[in-house]
């Protein structure tokens, strides 16, 4: 993820750059729980484009 996007969407992680590896797991967990339907749709779209 580009640092510009991190700064815009995750300012906490941008300020505390040492925690950037944890952002990956945060986003992964959020995709699996909170936005499951949106994640499913995005994965289907990606599969169709291949």
C-alpha cells in the first residue's frame, strides 16, 4: 500500500511507522469480519479479470 494511502486512511499507522507490519494483519482481520461481503465481491472481480 503506498504511503500516501496509509496517510489518508490510517493516520495512526502513518504516525507510528514501526507498526506498519501490523497494518497488514489489521486489514486482513477487518476484511474477514467487518466487510466480508465487500471483500467477497472484490475477490470475485479479481478472479474474473485473470
